[in-house]
C-alpha cells in the first residue's frame, strides 16, 4: 500500500515537471508579450524595456525557467503580469464563484444520471429508456452555448423570470437572488454532463444486471428494491466512480462556456483572458495546478476503488 | 459529500458577506454594461480601454476637452495661460479641492504626479506626452531615487493652487495632453515608482477626487461606485452606479430589454439599432469618435508591386466607400478620405479623393507594369464588418486582375502577422489624437508609424504644425499635410464609425464624449426614479 503511494507520488512529480517545461516552452514560443496586446497603445519604448526588466522578462529563457522553478519551491507562484497581484490571490478571488456554479451542477447531473440511468436499465426498452435515449442524444449533440442562449431568450426575455447574466445583483444580495442567478447556468451545465454520465450508468447497470448473481438473487425472491441497492449499485459503482473522479479537476478549472454565456465571474474566463494576454505566471500556475488536480483525482479514484471493492484491497 | 456541502455553504458565506439588508429603495441607481472587466483602476498605468473608462468614474481630470470642438476646457485647473515667453504655462487649481479623505488637493499633488510620470521606473503610457516638458527627459534618464521625488527644471509649484510648467519648445497640442488625473501625493510618495503599478491603494482607489467613490470592485462581476459629495463640479445626481462586466453582447441586449440594465455603451451592433429604437423604453444615442478603420499596405517587401505608388492608388479606387457605409454600417459611419477626422478643427469637408472607377484602376495597374498579381489580405476573425469589407475588396480586385487571398486570424496571431510584416494588406482600426497633430502616425520618426511612411516635406510641415499656435495657420498646414500623405497612397482610408449607445429612456443628460463614456457623469439623472424601482 505504501509502496503504491510512493510510486504514485514519484510518477506525479515527473509528470508535473514535464507539464511545467512544456507549458513554459509553448507559452514563450507563442507570439507577443503582454504589452503587445494593444497595438494602439502609445507606450514609450524605454518604458516597455523597463517593464520587462522589472519583471525579469529580459533574461534568457532557461534562466527565467530556473528562476520560476526556484520561486515555486519556496511557495511563490509569482505575480500576474497584467494584474500585478500574486496569482494565488487572483485564483482564490474567483474560486468561490466557480465552485458555486460547478459543484451543484456536478452533483445534480450525477444524482440525476444515477437515478435515471438505473431506472432506464431496469426497464430496458421501456418508455423512459427510449425517452432518455433521445434526451441524451440531444444533450450530447446540441452545442451548449446554443442551449444557453435559448434558455436565456426563453426565461430572461420571453418570460423575464430569471436574470441573464452575472452572479448577483449587488454585494448584499440575498441567497434567493444568487439562487435565481444560478438556475440558468446550472441547467445548461447539467444538460451537457447529465447526458454524458447517464449513458455510463445505464450501460454499467445493464452489465451488472446480466450477471448470474443477480439472477440468483431474484430466484431467492428478494425484492427488486433490495437487489438494486444491495447488489446492483455497489457493483456498478466502480466505473461510475472513475468517471466522476475524472471530472473533479473541471470543478476547479471552471466551466468556460457557461461562464461566458451567463457572464459568470468564474475561473474559466480568467484563464482564457490570461492566456490570450500572455500572462505567463498565471498560465504556468494554472496549468501546473490543473495537472496536479488530475493526478490527485486519479489517485483518489484508486483509493475509492480500494474502499469500495474488497477484492482490490486484498490484492494490494 | 459533507465536504462538498461545506464548500457550497462556504461559498455562499464568502459571497454574501454578513449583511442581508434590503436594497435602499429611494436612491437613483444606474446599471451600465461593459464588455470586459477593468484590469486596474489606476489611470496612470491602465493599458486597456475598459480600465480607462472605469477609472474615469473615480478620478477627476486636470483639463478636459469639449465633446464637439475638442477644445481644452477647465477641470481641476480652473484656468491656464501661456506666458509671454510662449513656453511657460501657468495653471491655477480650483479653490477648495478635496481628496475623499478630507486632505486638500493641491499643486503639490499635481507636481508629484508629473514627477511620477517622468520617472525612469514609470511604465505607463503617459510619458511620451510629458517629454516636451523642460527637464523631463533628464529627470527620466537620471533616475536618482526609486521614489517620485526630486525636481524637474520645467515644473515649479508657485503656491498651493498654482503650478507653472515650462516646455522645451513651443508645442501646440500640449494642453490637450493634460487630460489625466492627479494622484494623491500624501498616500503615494512613500511608494517606489516600480511598485506603484500594482499598489493596493491604487487598485482599490481608497482615496479619490472623481465624480464617484469606489464602494466595491468585484473582479469579473461589477464595479460599484457611490456619488462623491465633494466632487468639484457638483455632487452627481445619480447616487450609485453599477458598472457590470458582461462579455456576452446578446446577454447585454436581453438585460436592457428586461429593464435590468440602463445603458449599453459604445458598441451596440448596427443591426440591433432598429429593433432597440422601436422599443419606447429605450433611446439610442450616437456620437462621433476619434477612431477609424483602414487597410494597411505593406510596402516593406522587396519586389512587391505595392512599392509602386500607382498600384496603391489603383487599390484605393477599388472599394465604393459610400456603399460600405450605407450597406455594411447602415449609415452609422462617415466615409474617410484622409487622416483628418470630422472632429478635428482642421478637417476639410470638401476634401475627397476622386471617385475612381475599375477601368481607371486597371489602367494604373497596366501603367505600373503589374497586370496580374496575388495579394494576401488579413483581418482579425470575428469582426463581421471587416470580414465583409475583405470579401467586397476581393470581389472588386478580381475584376482588375488582382487575386486577393483572405486570411481571418485570431487576435494574437493577427498582431504577430502585423509585427512580422507577414501580409500585403491588413484591415484594422486606429485611434487619432484630439489635436489634429498627425506626427504619431505620419512623421518618419513617429512612434506609431508602423508602415515606415517617410516623406521629408510631411515631416517638415508636421514640425511646423506643432510650433505655431494660430488655429487658422495650423488648419492650413494640416490640410496641406493631408494632401501630401493621401497623394502617396500609403494606406486605404475606409470610414470612421460612430459610437452607438442604447440607454433606458429614463436616462437624462447622457452625452458621451468622443474619448470618454462618462463625460459629465455628474449631470446624468434618471427621470422618474426618485421613488425607486
């Protein structure tokens, strides 16, 4: 067990190092630097020079990378070139809004997918199953931004019940105000990820249902409900846990399309504007944290496996 | 699961703060949309239009310009006069100016700001404007202290309300440069200039003297400001403004129609104007701006047919600009034939290029010995108007034997192509100064002269143009310069677009300035909203 853990840590370290080097190279080979974004800006050339010098951007690339790495090890993620503030501060400022959007959407999509998927699998070929097939096909093939705009046209304009943009009306908004702002973006996110999860659930539940021990359980006269909760779901949970765990990093990196469509002040928009503006320290920190999160979620999935499946624990 | 619920609860707490009071109902509150969040509220370091607009709510200007004539007007400086030496300006501040913390705003604050801008560690955009001040260049190069201290020989504080600025030589546009705000010396004199760009007291504008004071800045959400009771032009009538950052333009329109926004500034789409104008709750405002669109011509490539003036003249004949304005911009623009804009006092309404025809263009190409060739035309993807201009251009060019290849590029790639000269033609926009001085783009040494345009006579006349004060004479000079530049056909001028704003019909007193959305914001009011909505 401990060897497994150490092995994982070691692998993760190598992956993170690789990610940082590759990000660094790609970022610096992309054209432009933050002060070039606006060609009409009337900056004095000496001011640009001084600006680069003050931020150590005039040094050769390897020196810049080593400088960044050594600061990283001291826990210093650097300052945004655009906002002139520490990167973690900027990220933390946007994290609550991001989680407020992604976590409920994730839980709702997963919860709905597990219940609907199981139902559909139990009544395979029935009305609900066929309806769900159609709905998931639609959910997967409709572009989410389009769905977002349609939702907005319907419920913010046609029937102006819900706000079309932002997270709240003012600093002292009530909880209900924030909830009203949440409805449309969460719906848009759920529509997309629900369709994705529900197919997994239905498929895995079907696979479990076709196994012998279920037939035996039925033969022994257990109620359907008992079979589903005692035998089907625990056995089907392994693949579902994998899929869910792999979605975890997305909770933190935000939901760019929904954030854009509904002007949600999340992390996704910040990442994109930072990338477009060549805000090097932000891009480095974000990519590295995202890679670390992916590694962590994989690790978490493995741990959950051990927890759920006693056979794996035995092997380990 | 418990962990996740805790996160959600925690997020709510963080966002919600502690108060859950009802919104005050008897205040005038204005909701304005912005396409992007400001990056900084520090006007001396802002490098993007969004930050400069937002900063205008919180900072007063030393001098303003009239929205119609662009003539310099008093602001914090109540008066300004040029001394007999024709080099020294004497500025007198209004009496009784206060920072929001109660400290008087004095000539020392102005001097501190000028020192800061001229400092060697200052990396903002204003220094090029101050290099005409006597001693500013020496001060910048010496960099004696990391703080904005010391002296510039041309700047002298005479008393609390008076400051004299002496220039190296007469520079006619100088007053029009002083539209930036002063910063509070008592808060910032102990901050190193190199650290000022991200300094918290500037980010949060704890101390201001503008029409509004900062109540809250929620990144990527909104800027919330409250009327400054001590604003030197009078307390603003609208008590609070929410400047909301809504990147999705469709959402902006929907929120306006639903009555949740009061103003969509500047960039309302031309195709939405009719629909919005039909709504009785909404009024459309338009104003001219100091920007124009043009087609840049790359003449740096060896052996390119574009090096031949006749070829460039032929290219300039291809597009029917009236048609562009009528059909693409639905009349919300003015055709442009040269670098002077309708807002400039030197603008010549009579000046126009003779309307070329396709046969005339073909003739010129034949004379130049380039009957057939290929050109690469680039523009930034996502700009529908420019895309249509490109298509029309390609169609017209095909008729005179030029094969135009169109490339729509992502913004950064577009900029890179421009910088590296990887194009023959490029459709882009540019902004002009309030003063008709064209040196920035057209002097051979101009910092904004990207195409490498050089004409000795133009250089000489440009230098003469800033060295005289008489408006008539300057007008004459700039018209002459315009003729010379246009005769060289260095670029193809297209049109100057109007700013189109859609506002709630309740909004009174709104009249945007060509350079500033929040011009005279203290005079705006919301009719019939005293009882609250």
